[in-house]
């Protein structure tokens, strides 16, 4: 057997055990497949887990972001502050309303939204006479953004805070060592989580919108099921009624009981999964911290990182290539890897629609060619991490300047 056949390290592997299999089978046998009692249970347990009053289960985090913006009343022509260093969904949901995503540069240190640049972008928008409605911080890779800075901006410009917490289940933060820990979403208007197949916990496809505001929760719940005035699944139970009213043109965003069965099992393992990803991150750091061609992300003592991603930065001044050839050769060695992300302002749509040039957001543009996301998931073994690290070190030596 060749080395490559022996060591095949995918970018992600979902942690699905017998508990998940048995819970899904039980759901199939229950006869209730769509939104029903398991979804309600998942909502209740997730809300308790993140310390929120309400949780609305949905079929994606994109749906959660969309409903969050609808619930806060985003209108056409208004503006939302969005980091350029994020996935497509964070900005595209703003465009659903014919509103404008105002893209913000990232911090060099943690790749999260740069609050100083966000303030500058917001001031410019106000000077142009534009209406600012919200800010969407993204917690890059599971490391919590500068929420104190985000909340200060929200107060200054009267913004709703919609957290894109797709990478955070769980993650915690505090402002200083003598302050209490707070879970992601604790201070936002609405926080949105992802349960996509490669996320910290998974339902295959799925998401959750959490809030402490009764009216926002009711609005998102109604709009998640065609704008029907009551929980549609109750219509088919002994406590329900055939009668309902449509109060708004809503969407079809509900999560099924089959998916929720997975989610319930996964949620109960979330803390263990995080500890296991932290173990993998520590193994990487031990083996890569002294590699001269690399820079690793530093850990903040006031953040409990979910370690959804393990991102390295190439020191391009020490190499003859950027991340492209390294990524391709890692793939050829049987190692799954990715890039998070090409900044939004460098994608054709945003460049053409809003006239962005790469250097308009210089930190993100400068960092993009350096970024590589390595595999990280709970079941990664020490041997697998060792293979990734030894392969990477060999490739870096090969391409050394």
C-alpha cells in the first residue's frame, strides 16, 4: 500500500454515531418526518444551551440570516455593514431585500471584522445620506469577533446586531480576565448558527436563529412557514386546528424532524466535540509553530475558540509561490484543504456591482493569497495530524525562496 493510500485525510468528517442513527430511525418509525415534536425539542434544548430565550429551527443558516434581516425590518435602499472576509451568504441575504452590503476590511490579527474600518465606512454612508440598518459580525473560524467594538458601533449608529455564528457551537468571550464568560449571541439582536455537514454540529443541512426578543422570534417563526399565523405542524395534532391565516408572504424555511433528530444527538456532544477539535489544534500548533515559512493564528485568553477551522498563513516573503500550488500539492498528497475565504469584494459580482477594487480593502486582499485551512475535526488522530504537518513542511521546503 502506498503512503498516499494509507494516509487519506479528508478536509472534514462528520461525527455520526449509533445514537444519531438510532434517533433518526426512531423518528422515521414515529411517522412524523417534517417539522414536529423533535424540532420543538431541538429548539428548546438549543436555546437553553446558548442561553437564549428563543430558538427558531430552520433549514440553513442562510435562512436564519435572511429571516433575521426581515424581522428587524430591513428595506430596499438601506445598508448593512458586512465583513468582506466571509462566505457568500452573509452578504447575499442583504441583496435579497435590494439593500446594500457595505463591505468592511478585516483585522490582521484574527481576520474578523475591523471595527475601526467599519466606523469609517458607516460615517461615509451617513455623509452620503444613506440609511444604516444593521451590522453582521462573523466569528472567523470560531474565534469570537470584537463584540465590544461591534456593540459600540451599534449604539453609535443605532444598528441591529445580527451575528453570523455559523462557526460557533460553542464559543465564548469576555471583555477582560475579571469579567464573566458570555456565549456567542448573548448581546446581539439575533444570532444565527449553521448545522451544515461540515460545521461543529450537524443536521446535514440546517440552521438556528436565536433571540431574546419575543416579537422578533414570533416574526421569524411565522415567516419560516409561508407567513402562516400559527405553527403549521400543530394543525395536524390533537391540540391544533384546521384554521390558519396568512399574515405575510413568507418562506419555506422550516427544519424537519429527521434533521432535528440528528441535531439533538449532536448538541449533546457539542462540548466534547469542541474539546476534541482543541486537541487537534494543539497538535498542529506543536508541530508547525517553529516552521519559518508559516504564521499561526494566536489564541486570545479572553476567547474560548470553537476551532471550527485551523487556518495557517504563508510567509510569502520566504516562498516562491502563494497558496495556490501548495493547496494543489496537498490535495495530490491526499489531504483535503481549503481557503476561507476569497474576500467578497474580490468576487466578480461585488466588484462589478459596487465598483470595488482589491486594494479598497487592503488587509483582506493582502492576506487572501497567504491563507490555507487545514483539516480539523474531532476524530482526527495524532498520526493524521502528523502526516498533514510532515507533508506541509516538505512542500514548504521545496518552495522556499
